[in-house]
C-alpha cells in the first residue's frame, strides 16, 4: 500500500441522462465495468469509498458506500460527503465514468503534495479537472458550509491552497491525457469502444 493516507472516493451520483440513465460505473470497456477498472487503484490506497445516492447497481463490488451525501448538490455534495466520511487525511476524488486512471497518475498527484497545499489537481486544455484530484479531508467543513449556495466544484476551489499540475505532468505517465476523460455522451462511448451494461457486466469482476 504505497499511500496509506489516501482514500479513493468514487463519485457515482450522476444520473447519466445523456446516456439514457445508465449507471455509468457499469459501462464496459473491453468487457470490464469501468468501476472494476478503477478498483485497480485499490491496492495503492487505504480504502475505497463509493459515494452514490443509489448504490444498488454497485452492490456486488462490496465497497464501503456513502448514501447520505447532501442531495440536490451533485458532485460538490458527493465530494463533501466523501471528505467528511474519509478515515484518512487525504481523499482521491474520481468520477465513476473515468476508466483510464492508472496507478502512475495517482503517484504524480500524491508526489506533488506538501504542507503548503490542500488540493492537488491537473489542468488540461485550459480547464481544471476537479473530478481527478487529491483533497485534504479537513476541507469537509468549509466545503459543506458553501453547499447552500449551490457551488460548482470549481467554485469550491476558490480560496483554497491548490497545487495545479500542468498537462506536462500528466503526459509523462499518460501520453494521450486520457486520465481526465469522462464518458458523458454517446459520442464518448463510440470513440473508446465502450458499451452499455450487459449480462457480462453483471458478473463479479
């Protein structure tokens, strides 16, 4: 376990409306559910936490699950819930539809931490990538206090001590910058050969 001070929090609160309401963590790539691919990170962290208002589709994975995140606040609510529930000083937030995050990406993020920052994340294509980032669990209270204003993830980052890594940092371990790629549209599925959940995806990983 290289990073016993990190919890992997898989945020699975989205409704997948553009994909017909599918549980996006069960989309399959090369016959394997996205969530199963993400669990390759599990041996490198202390614990995995699944954050979802409807965890039933993922029950077979046997993960510690948080369902009490603040409803109606989307990903910010899920992140706040994960930070509050984590038993480690740091949380790696990961969207459930991001199948290309490999251990070397975690190593880059974790290696950039120090006492001067509370968040570490990438900026790719001019956009911050808050659904692939390391957050101090201690941010839970201040983030949660902002939820009544319905903030975006990016607005939560204003005023925090963030270390922003460039595309160069990511491309050193991920030449195509795929780690920040989410599966949001039918076009995304076609581009990467991703399939909707089927009988094979319903089997144990």
